[in-house]
C-alpha cells in the first residue's frame, strides 16, 4: 500500500487534474493541501465531489466561477482561498463541508447559488461582499454565523437563506422574507422604520434596534421614536428579555423604561449576586425614578 501511495504522490498534475479548455472537470488526487493549476478559468460541476481527504484548496487567479457541487461534501475541507477573479459560486458548491469555519468571498462575486454553503455546520464567520446581487435558496442554511450583514446591493434573495442566527443586518424588506420565523435573535433593519417589518419579526427588529444603538450604528437613529413607541407598548415582554440580555437591560435603564416593581426585582437580583456595580446602577435608577421609599437601608 505504501508503494502505491508513493507512486500516486509522484503523479503529475496531468494525472491529478482533468482539465478541458480551462475547465477543471475532475480532481483525481489524494487530497490534503491542493493547489489548482494556473490556467484554469472555471471549476466544473462536481470537480471535487465527495473528496473526503481534501483539507485545503487554493484556487488560482483567473478562475471566474465555481460550479454546482464542485466541493460537495468535502467534509474535511477546512480552508478555501478564492482569488478576486471569482464572480459566481454555484448551487451546492460547498454543501456539507463540515470543517469550514469561515468564508471570505472575493469582492467581485455577484451570485451565490442555492444551497451553496448549506449544512456547513461549523461555519461561524461569513462575509458577503457588496458586489453580491443574488443569494439563492437556503444558501447558508444549517450554518451558525454570529452575525451577518446582507449588503444593500442584494436585489434577489431566496427562501430560508439562514437557519438559526443571532444577528442579521439588512437594508431591504425582501431580505427579511428569506429569514426563518423565530430563528433570528436580533434583526437590524437599516432600510426603513419598524412599520416596514412583518409583524412576526417586529420583536427581533426591536431587539436588533437596541443592539444597534449599543454598537453605535447611527443609521438606525432616525427611527428611534418609532422603535421606542413599540418597546413601550411591549414593555412587559422586554422586561422578560432583559433578564437574559444585558444589552436590553441597560437600554431600558438608560431610557427609563423599567417600572417600579421590575426595578426592585433587578436590584434584588444584583444584591443577591454581590454585583456591586449593577447594584449601584439600580439604586441610582430607583432614586431617580421612584424616590427613596421602599429601599430601606439601601444607599449609594
């Protein structure tokens, strides 16, 4: 077996790569770290299909497209280097690449196909360039990025592009429709006010507004009055959120949105946990909004 492997390792590029008129049709090598030869202009459909031994691939400058299922279920693929020449990523191009942790797409990519990165379970960092105009159905479904910005350039977006995701930043109402109800924690919508957001995403959008304010995203400030009106109407629900989201809690403190009972409950919580800093914050809040009555011996 070792002799056979050594012979395979010594095979030239002509044996490892099947290339026709600039299109990489098939990879026949042993995997590991692979550099695609210069002169290739396109990676054809299924070129590395289920190449389970592939761990790293470098795509040369001049390649403009990555075909459908090009790296389908290359389950150990952990790194992809794409050149700036790439403009399109085909359907299911990287589906099931479980070892991919991050993807940086070139600034010239305009199209991301259906299911392109579906079920890349460890994908936690995705950067979508401002050149992208089309994102296909379930392109990132089953991935787990913490935050994704869908640029204003996107005009066509499919269904269920993401599954569960903590934060999405977007500029167009059409993007919201691609998100799965109940699976987005914070929706930061910068294309308009809360009135443009579907009713089933308003809580996520209001929570996203709070986080955007904390992050200093000034674009959203123009709709502050609209969001505040909604948050005041849903005050009880946001008090519940505040128990597990410190950003929401501090926003409600700064805006004076906690009622007397809630403020006393939070004060008791931080007193019991010996969190002196937060304890002081709530003593001051209580003094400013409700006076000193009911605080007993507590003082700043």
